[in-house]
C-alpha cells in the first residue's frame, strides 16, 4: 500500500442554532453552524506495531496494539480509537492492510483541559477518520467521511445525534436530520462497513444553508463543561420521554426549525431572530417541565443581556453549562465590546469565534 508518510487534517467545532434534544430522534431536523476552532490530527508512519496516540490534552503518548481487529491499551482517546478501528475495518474488507501509525491530536476546542462545548468529540472523530484514510491511500467522498465518523462515534454513544459530526464534515450552516443510529450500526455489524457506506440510511439528511444576512454571531462560554450524553440519557429515562408533553415539544421544535430554515433561505433576518427566540422558549418550557438544569444562572444571564441588546439568544446544545449563542444586528449601535463586558461581569466568557464555512480540510 502506498500513501503519504505524513497527513494532517483539521475539523471545525460546532454550535447548535436550533433543534437540540428533538434531533436525537431519527428524522427530526436541527440547524447547526461550524466555528473556527479546530481539532487537528496528524497521522504518520509509526515506529512501533499498532497505533500510538498522543494529544495535547492527554497525559502522554499511548500505545495501542491490534487484537482481532480492535485496539487494546489505555482508553484515554476513545473517539480516536473508534475512528481508527472503523477505517481499518473498511480497509480490511477491501483486502488492504494497515501500517503502524502514529496519531497526534491538537485542539483549540479546549482550555486548560476543559472543553468549550464546541463539539470536540465529533471534530476529533471526523479529523481522525479523514487523516487515517488519506494516510492509507483511501479515497473518500464527503458523505463517506461523515458515515465512517458517525459509525465510529455511535459505537461509543448511540444516543448522539451526529449533528456535530455532520457540521465538522461539511462546515458552514447546515440543516441536519439524524439517521437511525441503531439501524446503521446493526447494518455495519451484519454486512460490513463497506456495505453500510453504500446503503440507505433511514432519516438522514444534510444540506447546506446560506448564512444569515446582516447578523453577527456572538458566543459565550459559562466555564462549566457538561456531558451532553448524560443530560440526554437523563431525559430519556424520565417519564416525560414518550409523553404528550414530549410529543408537543418535538412538534413545536420541528415547526420552529422549519421556519428558521426558510428564514435563512429567504434572507429573512427578523424571521430568523423570531425562531431563535421560540427555540429558547421551548427549551425553557422543557426545563420547567422536567427540571433538567438546562438553564444555569450564567446561561440565563447570557440570554437576558443579549436580548437587552436587541438580539436573539439561547443555550447552544444540551445546556446545563458550556456555550450560549446570540445573533445580533451587525449594524446595530449596541457596541459588541459592551455586550462582552456585561457577559464577563455575569460570569460568561466571550469566545472570539466566527462561522467556519469549510468543513474538514488540510
């Protein structure tokens, strides 16, 4: 097998604009945007058999050995390991071997080891799949990159929607509907990864959206990292899940996301702001009903300050910490620095990020 001796790929982080929680069910739509904070993965020829993974957010290099198609060793980078295993399984199905690999990870989606809530797990999975495949001489389409990354991530967390993976793959603003992850995992187990790349994935839809006109994106971090998986799992264990209130939430979220997609496509600024406010209201209603802790004091303050400035704001993602977003009139008299000062006084760290219009890249 031939291939470049060293390959580097980077994938952007993501923010949810609307559709959180509902999107975990197959076929429900969400809007996301990629941001210019990245996970960078460099793959080179390894000096030892197997795979050596090193990361700037880890304790040091970890050596993994192959055993029956799986990597053994410390479990410090589960998404990286799952991504490598998934690509190697595809190579094996195509009759190709894999050389010893050295995989190095660097991130601007963390600070002092704490994640910002910008989709680091999805970004590292996409970047690893793409870099390992390129190093091994495997040509992949954009959708194949997404599918391999989702197969890898779903092995670790089948409840994850894959919205972060789609955003890191395509970049820009996207409308995303999740596939049935249990179904695609079962397909890959029964018929192989190669077949899963070619098959229909029920519920899956990804399409690019135009960025909003005359609006700027502001992002604040509460300083409280949160596990999206644990919040979603907690919600699914409650009696609310499957209830009439649940169905009402999913229906209302679907309506507002559809309206927000239309507003983006039509360049309707006020319409988009209106739907982002509706999205926040639905999350408030959900939090009031189930007491999940979506709205922390910092996220509540973030939204109130942005609304006072004339914008539309909400938590981005599962809430409970991590990031909130605000969309504000790019030409408004309200000073960006004033918004950021007020956020900082409320315990919210303004993050200097912008939309990243490209997905995974060299």
